């Protein structure tokens, strides 16, 4: 069975996986687990990494930004390349680059080489993540089955975060910050060896040329926009917006567009990507803020920080397990709005955090419940953004939602970091940034809800729950 095969027309087997599907699922979830664990391992190690290579607190966001700039700017391009030239091929190339980049990061002795390694890791992620998601989505064509698989993916993403937070603290505390990079190398090599035996080659689309002007303009637009926000440069941000306008003009005129404008007109694609931008930007920034709070306000060590951030991650694992079933029964739209309210609502109590360790009694429960909402929202947003898209464009849809995620991670940390910097006192700055987190999340919920109400009359009221995603 190739990744593009469907299981439609077999109602009695619609929810039964084949052996090949199970193997593909395990392998791709393993890759997602590694990428998620890598993020949280390095996040816990961030203060120590900065001290080791000479980066101050104000420069620490660049360790994240140099990764997220290429991973955001190139995700759409590599998603399309996977559609055209083979998703497995792009997936394998990305894993190979990730192994090399992680090795470089692990042997870095200064900030320059470290940031170069992070940039290469970002390119590798831009290659690997859209391909893995597209392979996963096209392997499971049944909507109910796909929702459950995406739920398991969410569980493994959270499990990777939890494992990374705990293991990162232990690795950094017992060994060295270098293992935050080196741990990726053996895992990537194992997946590289197994992939050719598990995932079929697939059939790249022939006779279709890559939209080079479109690819160049959107990639430069993403780079400029993200860099402009990160560096707080209005001229660069303006250039990015101009390039986006140029990109849309190119796509309207080219015979083989990188982005089908009609797909961007789908309300599900718009809402899913707006949700992904909000969910990931606010949660990535929250984790960054809480790391600074635990280590620089409460003066806890990396091991303790990892354990504290790992505990709420357990609720994320539970959310990933049940999210698919909840979406199948309640519909992606309803679950998405409710889950985003939980994520934003449980961030609000954190504004009351103080400088004493007894604040942990507030921090841990709030993060525990908030993380449940976060992962549930991630699954619902992914289902919303990709379900109503033809299989031939799944790689592009996956690239779009992956781009939204990466842009969000890139933008969220520097934006709330800038809000934090308004106050001279670190704790007061963190509290202000948390308030901004809540306001932005709730604003996005209102926008998505309003769009849902406008589009609801156009939807088929007799469609099943998963068919609500239009």
C-alpha cells in the first residue's frame, strides 16, 4: 500500500489499520517525537547554553530564532517539493541534515558555530516536518481514522516534550549542554536506516514544474517578515509584506502555482492556520517565560526545571490520546474553540506568580490543565487545516500548517520577550507578557468563532462530525 492509497470503499475495514500502516505510523510518530523532544531539551538547557557560548539573556531568543527562521521560511517550499519529487525523499534528506547539524551543535565552542548549527537544524526541520505530516495524512484517508492518528501524533509530540524536559534537565545537569544536540544523532540515524524498508517510494508527480518565482518570493517574504518582527525592524517587515503581495500576484498568473489560491480561500484552511499561529506562538512563548521564571526568578536548577515542565506534559500525552476521539464525536470546530479557551484561560492565573517558591502550587496545576487544552487545540487545528484538501495538495496543506507553526514559534518568543522587556524587573516583565498572551489568545478565539458563524450556513448540516471541517 502506497502512502497515497485510500481505504475508502471498505466500510467494514475503515477503522482497521494494515500492518504497513502501523509500521509507517510508528516510524513517523518516532520522527515527530524526536523533533518535539529536541525543542524541550534545548529549551531547558537554554540558560546554560547561553553562558557556555557567551550569549546574554537578551540574546537567548536568537538560539530559537536562527532555528525557526529557516524552518518557517522553507516549510512551504519543501512541502511542495515533497508533492512534486517524493515525500519520502525529502523526509530522508531532512533527517540526514538534522543528524549533521546536531553533531555540529554538539561540538560548538562559540556562539557563531552554535547558531550555524541551529540554522541547519531549522532547514532540516523544514524538510522533515511537512513531509512526515503529509505522509501520515495520506496514509490514513478515512477521516475518523485520520483524526485518531493525528491525536496519537499529538500525544507523541507532548510525550516528546515531556521526555525532553525531564531528560534535558538530567542530561544538562549530569553531563553537558552539548547532549541537548548530540542526542538527536543516534535517533535520526535509526530512522534513516528503517525508513526505506517501511515507507514506499511513492510516485512523484510528473510533468509539473516547480513555481520558482512563487517559491522565491514566498520564502523571502517569510524570512523578511519573521526577521522584521524578531529584530523589531519596520523597514524589513515592510519588505516582507511587499513580497507577500508580489507572491500572490505571481500565483494568480502562473500556470503551475506553488499555492492554489482557491485552497487559500477555504475557510477551514484560514481558520486552521490562524489557530496554529496562535496556539504555537503563545505556548512556545509561555514555555520560554516559565523557563526564565523557574531558573532566574526562583533560581531552580535545570534538573528541577525539567521535572516541573515535564509534569504538565503528562496531561498533554493524555490529551493526544483522547483528542482524536473527541473531535470525531464533537467536530473539529467546537473542540478547537473550547481547547483554545482552556489554553488561554489557564494562562491567566500565572499572572499572579510571585517570587516565592510557594507559587509552584499555582504554576503546576495551571500548566497541567493548560497543556491539555494546548495539545487538543493542536490536533483540532491540524484536522481543520488539512481535512478539506485533495490528496494531491496534502503536502502543500501540511507545509502551510507547518509553516504557521514554525512562524508562530519564531514570532511568539520575541514578541512576548519584547513585552517582557518593557518592565525593568524580570518578574514584572514576565507577568506583563503573560497578560499579553491571554489577550492575544482570546482575541484569536473570537475571530475564529466569528468566521465559523459566518460560514456555518454554507456547510452541510447533515454531514457527520468530521465532515464539519469545511
